C-alpha cells in the first residue's frame, strides 16, 4: 500500500506558500498521517524532497474555503492517497493559535530595530497600485495619520516604498517619519515580527509576521479587502486576540477603480473609525446568517 501524501502546489509569494504549509500541517494533524511534499521555501530552510510522479487517487483543495476534516478523513480512511493543496486557505478557524507555527518559521537573519515608542507601518505597493486585484488596495493616508495620532508614537515606514507617485506623496505627507530601506524578504519579515507596535498593510506578508510575533503588543488592522470577512473567501480577523485594534476602511470596488483618481483618493479619503467588539461580533453573526441576541435571559427549554 502506497504512503499517503499531502502535496503542496506552491502558488504566490512567500507568505502565500507559508499558508499552504500551515494548511498541510493541519490536514496531517487531523488525519494522523500523510507525508507533506512539494513545499519550496529556502528562505525558511524548508525545501521538499523530490516529488515522484505516479498515478494517485487525489483530491485538490483550491482557493480559500476547504473542508479540512473531510479531507483528513479521506486520507485517514484510504479513500484518497493524496490531498493536493493548490489554494491557500486564509481562514483563522483552520489554524487556531499561532504557537505551533512559530518554531516552523525561524531564521537567524535579523531585521531593523524598531523602538517601543515607534509605530512600524508596513506599506504594500508595487503591483497593487494599479488596483487590479479586488482583495488588495493601498491605504489612504488618513488611516496612517489617525493611528499615529491615537497612539502618540513616532512613525516608521517600511515595505514597498519606491519612486512611484504613492511613495512620493507618502514621504511628502509624513516628512518627519523614519523610512526603512527594503532588505531581504526574511529580514523585512523579521522587522515586523520583532516590533512592539505595528500597522498592517492589506497583505498576507504583514499579517503573518504580526500574527506570529511574540513581541507585538499592539497590532492595528484595517478591515478591508483580504482582511474583510465579508468577501466570503478569507477570514483573517483574530477576534479575541487582545493585541489587535480593528479599523473600518472601505475600498473602492473593482468597477469604481476604473474611473478613480487614485492619488486623489489616497490623499483625501477620510478616516472611517475604529470597529469596537460589538461591531466585530455582529459582522461574524451576519456571516453565519444569524442575528445577535442581546438579552442575557436565553432559555434552553423547548416550547410547550
């Protein structure tokens, strides 16, 4: 009988592949078996043995929404020889605590030092500045301004900051801030992971670095795009984690982006506010198709 396998088909940049590895580990844990193959992350010293091509009974997991228990059952019962992780599964309920993954993604590389009285702000730019991806969009400057004012911390910007119009306008808007140069991908990941106060861009890279952090005390997360569970694909709000403050932020929809003056939007879009615990609770209740019951007197008796 052939050995059961969990085969990763690497898609996307490093953080996306890290999610794929975490999904594979969850399937392996639930099934109690399955050799994980196909991963290719030399940055973390994680490189799979060669994958042998041979006929297999396989099922493919795509995009973000999976039935992990059923996938594990098919592997454990022998209904399938292989579970192929083609998608990313960026959904908090799949993973639980970050603790099991911290030792997996370790490095000896150091990042830039960020003091405890500084606010590290990650910028996602490059390809998303065109607005082509419906889950990604740069942040309006008012969001950064408000978090800086609320915290009273000194801003430090890092990430994809270049010579593009957004980066030039960012430097003009925040002339007194400190700007870190781009380093290796692991060094930048470590910079975020080692900071006490972090503002996330809408990116899986900054999300994972902050979530895995043991140093972070305050993580400021815009509920938009990839981070907005109302997209009904991803679910990346760590509700109940006291490190996080959630902010309302409305991204232009894909159709509106075709007519949008992007730089005018970035410079003038107003701050929309903090999402309190009840806002987050109602958001999750809405996703379940339920309604929130505010009374504490909830009976479990059947109607007579």
